[in-house]
């Protein structure tokens, strides 16, 4: 395989690549604020960077990154964009079906944005029900704490995410603009650090971030973030997914 990046392949290159595999890696992110110190495309850049490294090591084609997703809770911040969840679902479905038409039967979705997760779960069901295709999706902030408890990764534009971005594009980070944001609240008892809690139990609620946080980054403060940490986190996440791909490719599928 000359390159694992589908966007750099000719149509004949892609045709030939699909004679060697039936698996496609798809990075997906969003355009949304993460605080004043990092760009709107933070989720997208991290997902694209990790997917490219996974593809190279696993010799597996990597699709162009899906830049837009579902991010309703940050729409008041300028530059943030949000697709309707069903629009995002249908867009991803059409994206995957294009590859299924040319031989893909397995997908690894490398997600950089938590708001996309519920939609990706439904998408996996759609692809299996309609085409018998297997879809596995994961994100770095869920995987890494399972590999090392010290990596709690509970932030948005904070210590861990800023470090991940530094590993991908250090030139896009301006730590002079970084702010440490403490605990927020929407009532005396319902408070938020990274997740909303009442009496220390997590509770589900959707609330526009700009209503309780004027900077936009939440959870672990970004101060102390480093490229070295980001590279360590990225290496661990990529290694996990390379091993996951090896396992995915062992699964027998109906003819």
C-alpha cells in the first residue's frame, strides 16, 4: 500500500488497497470552542492525527476526517458549529456506504468529540442491520484512563486535551491565553467540574456552556500541559487501536 491516506490515493490506488483489506479507519471530530488558547478544530486535529498514526502502523486505509458533528452545548461561542444529530447520522451513513460499495466490511471510527458518541452508537447499528458491516468506535479520553488510572482525561480544552493537541500541532497552542476554570454550578446543589453532579452522583443535563463558563474549557486546568505528555498519551492510544484492529480483522463475517 503506497499510502494509507485515502485522500492521497488515486482511484486505482484505492481499488488495489481494497484487495488487501476490508477495513477502513474513519476519524471524526467537530468544530467547537475549547477555550481561548486552542483552535476550534482541536477535536478534529487530534482524531485525524491519531487515525493517521494507527493507519500507518496497521497498514490500513484511513478516510478523510469528518470535520463537523453534534455540539449543541457550545453553539453560543463564535465559530462553533453543530449538525442536527440525524443529519450527522445520515452523513456518516452515506460516507460509510460509499466505502461498503467498494469492499469495506469493517470500520474503526476514531472519535475526537464526545457529543458524537450517541450518534455513532446508532450508526454502528445501522451499518450492521443494513449491510452486515462491523463498526467499532472509541475515543482517547475513555480509553486512556483504562490504560493508566493517572490519566483521568476529564477535561475539555484542559490539561490532557491541550497536551494531545500539542503532540499533533504544538504550533496551534497559545498557553498565554489559557485559563484555569474551577467548579461551575447551575444551582446550589447541581455542580460541574467535568460532568454534572448532585450529591457527588453524576446527573445528565444539557446546558449551554456559555451560561456558566465564559472561557469554554472545563475540567482539569490546561496549565502544565506539554507536548511530551501528549506524545505519551497518543502513543498509548495508537497502540491500543492497532491491537484492536488486529482483533477486529480476526472476526468471521458472513459471505
